């Protein structure tokens, strides 16, 4: 995604993020992890996505919002590509 952005361009991502509360952890475990497996989904539940975005070369990584859903918390994230 970074390669497709112009310098200074922004990316927006909505994905399962860190499951901070007990209700959200339970919801995530008995929906997403039950269907997709713990090994595939635990990094998201631990909040890995902002770190991965930084490691991919994005700057100004920040969370815009967190939305509680019946299957767990969804994080809305944004970041920018470094200007050349």
C-alpha cells in the first residue's frame, strides 16, 4: 500500500485491533478466533497493527476511533507516507 501512495499521502485502515476489555476479548474469542483460529488472529487482538504500519515505513500512525462490535473491537487507524 505504501508503494501506491504519493509522498505525504494517507492510508486509512479498519481492522480488528487490541481487545482491551473483558467483554470484547470474549466476543473476539468466540467469534473471530473460533472461525479463523487463534494463531492467525491473536496478533490483532494484541494490538500489532500500528507497529506493523510503522515497520512498513508509515509515519504519524494514530488511532482515529475504536468501535465495539458483537465480534470484538474494530480500530480505525490512519498513517502517512514519508514525504520525499
